[in-house]
């Protein structure tokens, strides 16, 4: 059992599985399933969704914040994610041996750090002064670390059987999750409320270093990480989707604790949070727990969404990265947000194109031409709440270049636009979508995430189940029209790795 | 520090505080934070219902485990077999993995692979096969109404895979593409090389799949590998889902009933019980962090060890959880790394090991290593506190349920236990043992098993940016992970047309060399020549004289500035003499020597009837058009000959031999030039030998005598 404290939604396309499905069999199963879902809104605006499943004495608990990297502004990229890390640092009671003593030390650290930054940014900084401040900073840090009870918060849940305690930050949201034996539901309601009622962002400067290491790990030390960061930057010139969730290195290095607190105060308000509990819980009992611990969160207006809208793209964008790596090809086409009527058609279109052994690109590139070893497509990258990208990718075979694979991808896309898809092929992806939905019902955590996401991105979790009828009504014309509308050259962004030798 | 600054800082602090209070104050005034989780009274946990799978064995030896689960209209099935890449021959590494892939993609007797793809995807069913290091098998997942169709396909895949050549070639492209990509990701480099350091780079678990080893694999190899290991008595099948056990039993009998039992003679796999301590470094240019592994083999780390429950608890405290000591020290307290962990890894019936891992910026590489070592050493001294112990024990006991919250997991556990010959109640017993553990127990296992004195250390990074040289931990070995270019060119498979063409071509070649009768008549030969050697140490030259009596006697007398050497082989034994010392040929050498003969046209002409000979494309050598002729003896590949398409002389022979320096398998290419006819036979007066694409030897013939008498005494070892 290896626990990484967080993973980023951006790379985990958890939701693809439940985006699309068709109707003709699930009917009954699904209607019954929907009956087991209950939702409530507290007076302060906190939304609670409860899914009953008594097949095992466990439950998944998530807190879904309607704020992520998209809510960051220039100069503060990576903020949502750093805050997610800080949300594991505890409260005034958990995570410290003596908060009375700790509080002044934390303030002192922030003050020294402030002076240090002021000095460092001077045109002619005084070396001695910097050194002195650094020494003092270190001294206070050491003093502070003696009264910190590391993992004091997480430990409470771990000891009671908490499993998979984790969090994730995406462009659209920040989500905190844990699985517990279901009789510990009240403990979760209590501790999770404390986490957001009484957070103490202790050990901020060390945790910021951890996040910087995470950037080195995910983006800078991996060819695919470097490529994706450039890819979104190229695809978006205005919308925050153009900056990787992890943020720019220089922003991270200078991020202040005040920025983190401000972000927290603005976005972590009751009206911006959704709690989802899925598993062996009694809904009435559960809502009693939630009310007991969460009702006193003050009522604030829901914070504003980012205003920037990505302007229409006016021409194809392309980048070639010559790298010490084998080739990788990534292609994106702008698409509307998840709530748009075309969403389901785009989901099917992606699957027809590149998912599965009989998809168009796999048949052509992998089986026939043998110029790629894998193909894939995602209908909503890097996010889905705002207009994202239809992402198409391929991994070229040894000795093949991304450019030659790209040319064939274009050919196959033209076919989708020029020739109407066969009804059998359409039915195949519909059946797959339906089966995917049934399979996803088996996971408490997966369903909890999907319900929250539908609630936030489309305004009602019930839309998850309405997709059923929408998908079954999709025709070959719809697919062709969507291909013609979205898969056009001027809407296209391509990023590729080619080997250094081909330069 | 002067006062002005202090005041200024105070002002800032006060202002910041005021701002924070202003923002947060509505909350502070209203919210209740005085909760005490220790005062909570929990309702009793709902009962965890762990179903016992229904177990039975089919007459042909397939063991079956079933669990009914009617919540969703789905059925899942998995098949587990004892098979794996540990059984790959070293020169055909990749065979197991290739077999595992092409069983599924290469079709069955009834359907092609592409037909299977379409059928399954139309039903939204998944059927996959795989072969890993030490296990292999298959997996099926479908809607219940499609179970019969899916099962029939899976049963055919297991029993009668077709292994279409086209899909083998495709899988080879995939596997070679993976080889080409294997150094792209630093994490996989570190994990792979640590594994090889641990178990031995050339061991069954450490050997690498290379272009050459993949090229050497033939369709027949796949067929044989499959036939050997995929027999019913080597299979365990588990099914979970929406079905009636009785019906499934009938269905399984129907599709697997005719599969014949066959006892497998499993090759011996040596797994070492300790690895030499060493410090290893790999340079990688395009990264910004060191990837660090520390570890050692711990043969006692098997689940059946009575210490397993205590060690699992110690693992939790040491470095397996986000509240563990390694995580806290390396990440939380020092901010050195994003991921940091360390624990003992268990195996069912083989040695386990300890490993710790973290990634940190180059300038804190040694600090991270030292921090982990310090945590481990302190724990070895038995400093686990009562509090840590209680926390860990509660955590493990309370989260135990998550191993059993899905029937799928329960079934997988039971299949694994059955496969490893462990009792079915293993996990229940483990939980009981966990409950009984005391603090002394885990401090005792910490003392017993933690050992940082014989560590393997591996760092992938840029050493010029480390804060200190790694040799503080011991002598540093820099590992070269360059991907070896393919040496042997891929050997094409025979077709009826190429076999016919090959036979005809060989007849022409034999004729060009004077015919079978002449070659048999001219069995003896004396050659005098000079050799120019190109070795890593430099250039060397020597003179030599070889006496040969076909088929199996030869004697070489060599003279160089460094002295003289004699090498004799007489068919059964052989020896070398140099500077008064005599060394007998090993059985391996004799095997090689025998093989050597089989690359001569004389031997081939004699054995032409029993050899498999076929053409394999055209090419040019020095602007001469050539046809490639592959010669095999049964399944054994002998060599590929490049035949001049006008003269039918052999311009080049290529085959797998041993590297002159290392003895490792290596592609040999022998180029022949300047043919002169002696006693009716064409003899090359210049020969160039390349090994792995590099020239190592040039031989210039001075004199050749054919058919002259040679004394047998030359091949007998004289007593001293």
C-alpha cells in the first residue's frame, strides 16, 4: 500500500467512464439506483449528496470544492494546489503540541520571510542581511518544528481505519477524499468540518518545497510532462486552462502564505462546497451528522467564476519539441463546456476515433500501418467545466516520427467528416458506453466523484442519468456534424516530441 | 539586528494579522471548533460478510473458485497460471511477454485476432491475456448476457491460439518500441535498474529484453512456450458475478473438458538470497531531480513467515503510509521530496527485500539518503513508542475491511492463496495475529531485519550537482544503460516458396565450391596466414598456420610478439597451450567448436538433406548483388549466408557467436574476399571478421594447401 498524498485530476481521466452510455438495458437498474441518491442543501448553502450502498460496511467521503487552478490569476499559478497540500496540515487542536506557543512562531516566520523577500528583491541586496535573516528564519523554524505534531490531523482518521486519504487539484475543482468503515461516518463529518472551519497552515515553507519537488517530478523530469505543459499553453492564449495545474516555477518559489489564506477565504465557503457520501450509511443519520458539524459555517455568496473566455482560435498551432525521448503526438480541438448539448456526441466521437482495438485510429495506425503502438482520445482536457479540448494522441512505433503519424490522423479525421459512420459502428460505441456506466456503478468513490462533477459542471447530478436518453438518440448524422464542426484545421493545436536525431 | 527592523517587522506582522482576522472573523465568531473525536461513541460496525468461494477441480486438473454476486448484471473471470518471463531463455528474453500478447491478438483456430476484437468490442466485453515475470493468465469482463460468447472466445484463446505471423510481427514492433522508450522515464529507469542490482543483471529476474533477443524469437518458440505452460493442470480459474454456480460449472466443463492434462517440467529458476552491497550511479541529462533507491534482499520476507504481521505493522510505522516516519522526516519535516517511502516487500514463496525510494533535487541527494538511513537505524535500535504502536495497530485493524469490501477482491485473494499453496484462512489468521501483537514484538522484528550495513544504493541524477560525492557510501560504479543496437539482423521465417528457392540456391553454391564429392575428397587443408587484430587494447598482429581435417579436427599454431600459442580440437577434446601452460577446453568451448564447423560449406554440403534452407531477401555487398540464405538444423539457427547472385560464392556469413572479449552472445559477421581457386575449390584470400558490427580481425592468406596428408600426431596431446 503506497500512499501519495494527492494526485492530479488532470492526469486521471476518472470521469470519462461515466460521461456516456446508452439506454436500452440499464433502465431498471438505473432507476433503482437513482432512488438511492438523496440530496440536501443546508441554510448556509452547503450541498450534501448521499448515495446508499449497503453491500459492504464501508463508505467513501468526498469534499468537492468548486475552485481549482482556473480560479488563479497571473503571478499566482499553482495556488489552488498548494492550498490543497496545506489542507493536510491540521487545525489549532490537531497537528500541534501547543498552539498558544505555536501561533506567535508562525507569525514570526511569516514576518522574517517577508523581510527576506524585500531584501532579496532590492537592486543591491545586502548579503550579510540576507544571511542573518536566513539564519533567524532557520532558527525559528527549528524552534517551531519541536512543537509541531506532524500528521496530527490525518492520524485521527488513519487510526480509525481511514484508507486512501488523499486529495486532488484540477483546473475545475479541488477534491478531498477518504474511505472509512461506515460506522465512523460521524468522525469524518467532525474532522472534515474542522479542517475547513479551523485550518492552521503550519510548515508552509517546507510544504511549498514539496510542491516544487512535485513540479520537478511531474513536469520537468518527464518528457510527457514537458510536452503537456507546452501543449495547453499553446492551445489557450487567454483562459486559465493554458497554465498547468502545478503552476510556474517562479510563481511557486515566491508564493506567500497570505495568498494561500486569501484564496482559502474566498473560495472555501459553504456555498462553494459539495459533500458526497457514498456507501453503507443511513441518509437520515448522515445528514444529522453533517448538520451538527457544518451548519455553523457562515453563509457567504458563491464566489465569482473566472471571467475570461477563450476567444475563437484563428489558425492551426503547432510545436515540435526535439527531446531526449521517443516521439509522442498530442492533438487538441477546442470544444464547448460539459453542459453543452454536444457533449455526449463528442464523447462518442472520441471513442469512435481512438479508444479501443477497433477504433479508427487503432485499426489504421497500430494494426494496418504499424506506425504507432497506442492511440487514445479524451473528450475534455484539461477540464470540462469550461470549454476544454478534444484530446487525441498517439505513441509512434520505433523508427516512426510524430509528423508521419499526424498526417495519417488527419486523413482519418477527414474520413469521419466526409463519410457517414456505419450504424453498427455507432451501436458498438453506444453499447460500450452503457457497459462502462454499469461497471462504474460498482465503485462508491467513482460514483461520488461523478455525482459531484455533474452537480457542479451541469447544475444537477441527475443529468448523469439523463445522458442515457440523450446518447441513445444520437445518429450517424450527429457524429458527422460534430466532426465537421469541431475537427477543423483552424481549431487545431498540435504538440509533438521528435527524437533529437531527426532534428 | 537593529531595532528599526524589528519594529518594522512587528508592524507588518500586526497588519497581516489584522487583515487575516478581518477576513476570517465572521467565521471565528460563529463556528464551533471544540470537538473531541476521542469522545465519539461509534455505532457497532456492520458485519463484514466474507463469502467463501465454492471450490472444485475439473477432471483435467483445472481448479475453479466461484463467488456469486447479483448486485450488477456483470460477470468477471480470471485465469492464473504458473508461467513467466523467468522461464525465458536468456537469448530469447521477451518470449513469455510476446506469447502473452499474441495469444490474444493472434487469433484462434476459429477466428482471426481482428474478428475477435470486433466481436468483443461489439459486445462491450474485455478479454485479455498476459504473461508477467512469474505468473500469467487471462481476464474476462462482460455483461452477463454475453458471458457464453465471451467464455467461448477465452477458452479458445487459452487452448488453441493461432499465433498469426502478422500479429507476432506487430507485437515485436510494440516490444521493440518499448525497448526504444525504456530510458525516457527516469522513474522506470530507477525501478528497473534497482531490480537488476538486487536480483542480478543476468539472472532470471534481471535479464533484459533486447532487440536481439526479440529478433531471435520465432513463431515456433511461441507455439512451444504456450504448449508447455498452458495446460489445464497449471490453471486456476476464478469467476465472480451475476450467475448460478451450478450453471457455470457446466459451462466450464463444456469449454475446457477436452483440454488434455500434461505434467510440466518447470525449469529451475535460481533466485539469489543476498546481493552484494554496492553504490551505483546512472547519469541522466534531461531531469531535474535525483531518483534514489536503497535496499537489500531479505530472504525471510515471505508471507508465511510468522513475523509477517509484526513486520507489516513495522512497515506502516517505518515508511509505508503518509503518517510514517520516512514520509514525515523526508517530506513533511524537511520538504525534500514529494514521494518518499521505505518498507519490506513480501513474496509468497521466494525471497523478499527491503527498499526505500525518494526523489529530491540534486543538491539534497545525500541529505535525503542520510535521512532515510537515519530513520531506519533509529528504528533498528528499537525506538518505536507505545503511541506509534497503538496507532499503527488500530489503523491496520480498522482498515482491514478494505481488503474485503468487494467480492472481486475476495476472489482474487483466494486465487492467489490457492496458487501459492497457502491456507484459505491466511488473511483471517493474519488479522488474529495482528490483534495479539505487542510493542516488544515489533521492536524485535525491527532489530532482527533492519540492516543498513549491506545496502545497495542507486542514484539516477547529475552527480556534479550533488552536495557531496556519493563515494561517502562506498566505491561508486557508474552504470551504462545505453540501449544496445540490434546485432543480429532479424531472421525471417520460411515460406514454401523460400524453401524451394533455398534448396535450389544451395545446390548452386555447392556446385560453385566444387561439388559435394570434391569437398569430401579434399578433407585436409593447411593454411598459412597473417592476422591483424583490432582489440580495445589496441592493434595486434600475428602469424598463423592451421591444419584442418574435416569434419572435426583442427590445430592452430600462432606466433606473435607476445609469444606463441597452440590451440587444438580433435572432435572430443581440445586444449590450448601458451607459455608452457595448457588449458583444457570446457564443454561449453567444445560445443562452440562443434557449432563452428556447421558454418562451413563442407559440413553443410554433407548435411544438406536434413537441414532447413531458405532464401530471405536480397541485398548488396560491395556493389555485388547477393541473396540471403538462412540455414537451420531443425529449430536451431545456424547462419545466414550472403550468396553472390552471379558466382554463387559466399561473400558473408552471419551467425550468433560469442564475443571474443566478454564471451557474451554476439553477432558475428565473416566477410570473404579475393577468391582464388585451389584444387578446384574457391578459397578466400582475405577475410574480415566483425563482432557486433565492429571489425575485430582481418586475415590475409599466404599459402593454402588442399588434400595434402596431415599427421594425426598433431591432434594428440603430448605428455610432458
